[in-house]
């Protein structure tokens, strides 16, 4: 299973990539939408993690365009943000079937949302222990992104 993380801040993308790879996913990264489009055109992506706070960009418009071209991927998106979303933003995200995580967030919440988007499709199941619970996952001595 492959996750694409679209995030412009290195201090956020690196721990996200490390944790997703430790959980058994192939993880690709893009710092902007041009890089994301290139990745989407060359590699099958199962889940998208999208930063809604990339400066000088319009991530919701990009996500809406993705929803027209690849609705299944737009619906398998975890949008992450450090700002309060207005009603229209929430409407757009919900209409596409995407989910939202508010920064800072525990890495376990990202794992749970990736699993939710994957359903029972595989690789990420490795992060769920025998009780069906998400194990505690260290994040560079922090537990939030």
C-alpha cells in the first residue's frame, strides 16, 4: 500500500514518512502540488495525506480537481491542518469523502485514519496489535505531529 504525503514542512513530512514506513507502507512525499501531480501520474497511490496549509497554494481547489479526475483517491484523503476550517471548507472535504486531522495530532490518529481509508486492504494492519488496538508509536521522542 502506498501513501503520498503532500506537505511543505520538512520537520512534519520526515516524521510522518518515517512512521508510515515503520507501519509497513510505502511512503512518497511531495512538497507542492506540481510534485504531487508528478507522483500521482507515475505511481499508484492508495491514501493521500494532504496539508491544507501550504502557503501560496489552493489545496482545497486541488483536492476538488482530484475529486473530478480520481474520486476514489480524493475519498481516501486525510487532510491535515493547523487552522480552523470554515464551514465551506468542511463542506468540500466531507463531500469528497476525505477526513481531517487538526495539527498537532497524535500519530496514532493518522494511523487510524489511514486504516479507515484503506478498509481491510492490507499492509497497514501491521500497526494494529492482537487486541485490535493501535499500539503506542513514538515519533522522534514526541507523540504529536
